[in-house]
């Protein structure tokens, strides 16, 4: 088949099934919009977490107890978390 016949056949199929064509275009549009919204929400959440981490400062250390196998006795003996502030450290500059 040549391209003109293929194009004519496609246009005839679209005209015969107008509702199906409109619903298909609507579905594709909604799908693309949903993907864009999910990516935007993810980027905004990432930016907010990075901002909160930057607000902690560079003299902050967070240590958590735990491991792969945490049993009852180990959970009783180990502290849940330990927070240290080190004001004597100089500012670390990234290269």
C-alpha cells in the first residue's frame, strides 16, 4: 500500500469511531498530566528534604543503634539514637 491509501484509511477509521478517538486522546492527555504531576511532587519533596537537611548545619551528627538482627536483649541494651552537636568544629568547605 502507498502512503496516501494508508492515510485515507486512517482518516476513515477516525471518522467512523469519533467517540473512541476522543476518549483515546483524553486518556493519553490525562496520563501525561498524571506523570508530570507525580514527577513534580517528587522533585518538590526532594527539595524540601534537602532544605531541611541544610538547615541542620554542618556541626550535627546523628547516630542510630541497630543492625540486621535486632533481638529482644539487644533492643533493651542499645539506645535508640544519639544526637551530638560539635560547636568546636570548623566549617567544612566542599571542593
